C-alpha cells in the first residue's frame, strides 16, 4: 500500500458496512475476496450459467457498448477511465474491449482494493495469471490504478474518450451518485461517452427478491444505500441529461 494513498478521513458514506465487512471496502479481507464474491453473485443471478454467470453479465455490458456506440467507437477510443474500479475486474475488462486504447485507468478510494488490483496486474505474467486466480490474468502495461475519490478525481478535464461506471451506483447515496455523474461529464472529451452498468430494479430477479421480505432485508443489510439507489434508478435517464 502506498503511504500517500491515505486520507485523514474518508467520506462518511464510504465508511459504512458493506458486503458483510464491518470496515466495508476499507479492509484487506474485502479486497482479497472481492473477485470471488463477484463470481458468487454471478452464479446466483445466472443459475443456468453457474460459475460463468459473472462472465455472461460482463459480456452483456461489452455487447451493449458495441451495439449502442458502434465498433468504430471501440476502435477509436484512446483514453478510458473506470470509476470505482475496486480490484480492477472492470478495468481489465475495459482494456480487453478497448484493445486499441493507449491508457486504461481505474480509480478507487480503497487503498486495499488498489493494492490487490496492482498485485494482480504485476503477477499477470506469472503462474497466478494462468489458472491460480479467479480469472486468467495477463500483463497489460496500458492499465494503471489510481487512488482518488470518484466524485473529485483530480484528473484533467476533457481528458477521456470513455468513462465507465460499473456496478458502483447502488453503493452510493443519491447525492454522491449525482456528483459522480457530474465528474464523469467533466472528464469526458467533447463527443466522449459515459457508459454505465447497474442493477435494474425492474428485472424479474430483483422483483422476486424484493417480494421476499426476509431475503431483501438480508441484502439491504450488506448494501446500506440500496433503497436510495432503487429510488433514483428510474430517474437516471433524466439525471444523465
């Protein structure tokens, strides 16, 4: 962990309990287990796919980006930012999709997540990158991970062709979600693209979950801002305008 990657005080919302960890994202256990936890969620949501469930979900994100923005967009993007990158799962995926990008930068506020993510990037060419981790890894010198608040990254304005926010907003209060969107727009070059992957509260799986009071209360206990996200999700198209 870099000595400079510390704040005197993290935002209050970021210090809440997330995913069953009393320290939320600010602990090494959460960082080490993040990618296997993602696999578990994917398997639960895509039962027919089993251990490949998360891959199906992330493949769908890639497919939608290409369908909505076009293959030319993917070929021409040179600078990609991934806000709320965690250990870099989504950042590595963005690098694969935007294979001609010169720089793919993940940004996160947890030094623990970044430490694990950087370790995985360093070890991509070793045995851990070839079957000893959750996914196969590869060395990619275009990828870097930066410690910063995604509401105020400190990155230059109009510097990115693409800003991705992947599975982050459901962990934010509504006011912070709006700040992240504003920051994303500040970072984008004219004609750049903001891409978002998030929960759909109207999806059959979530409707079924919300109808079961016990299961939904268990989920809410690990996601302190889920109610706020479900309230703002239908309005996101207007918020994004």
